[in-house]
């Protein structure tokens, strides 16, 4: 799905990954689920590109529904996979992650679990090698992505600001579709290690010059980071976001 001249999405509102496309090549932001591989290659083919044009993958954090096809790209095609130092062990499968589910609705949760299992979430492929990144890094990849530490959902959660795409990619720093309840609009994401820290971390995004706020789960939000954060804080405080 084309969102802008340099910006494409694969997957859907349940689980998504993104492509930053420039003359220098393609940067992949998150790798969705293993079963998104066909959607990746189809999207690239529609652009007249191929896997050979991918210069790097950046993972917003190390959870299995974001690792997807990352190791396949690294192992079979030599594509480096970047992740924050604090989530590197999680991406390699060296940490057992257990989070409280919190509130949920049966229909929404079942829909998410059915889709994710069909796309291979129960057979995750962890990374064997990663390139560690840090807060403030500007990576030598298409779009010159800048790393912003966004701890809370996980210790090494990051946002990725890509000016050429007019976008900030937030992973599970926030969501616009709660996969367990089906509620839509900017709101705190479920499964966070430290929900309070996740809310505090959002302040780092408020002044970013970007239109698109792109979560790993939910509809792309084109109202900018400041408005997304305003709505999230309203939801967190039990007020109407509108």
C-alpha cells in the first residue's frame, strides 16, 4: 500500500511493516510476521524493485510479531538488521517475555490471534546476528533514519524518524487499533513492560516535524505526533480524545 512518494506499508491494521523507498534503495521498518514475505516481495515488484534493493532492516523492538522475515533477509540476502542494544537479546530469543494481557474482548482477540497464527507468529524466527543502534543515531540507510529511544513497551523500544517519508515509525510505542479490544484511534499499546514509562517516552515525539505516525498495529495516523499524543493522554486519563 502506497502512503506517500517514499512510503509504503505491507500487512494490515492488525500487523504492519513499512518500506522507505528512495533512489538509493529500500529501508524496511519492522518485519511483521514470517507470512508477510510474499507481501514484501509483491510490494517490491510493484515498485520495480526486488529484495536486492533492500539496504537494511530496522526493528522498533524485539517482539516476535515484529521480527517476521528479518532473519530470512539477513541469512539469505545479507541484509543487516538493526535494533536497539537493550532489545538485542530479546530479538535473538535469549529472553523470555511474559506480559499481562489486561482487558480484552473475545472477538477482537480471536481475530488477532487467528490472523497472527495464520501468518506464522507461532513459528517465530529469531535473529542470530544484529547491528545494535542507540538513541540519537542517524543510520547510513535510505532515508537517513534517525533513532529515538522510546522505552516502556520494551527496554529497547525505539521510534524512527524519516524526514523524506514525512513519517515517524513508532512500533508498539502506541497503537491505533488495540488488538485485544478492537478499539480504534491513538491509544496506549497492550503488552507493555512498563506502561507508565511508555507514556512518558511519547513526549520525545511531540515536536517532530512529521505528518505520518505509523504504529505496528493499527491504521496509519496522518494527524502528526502532537495530536496523536494528545489523544493518547486523553484516553489514558479516561477522557474522550475528541
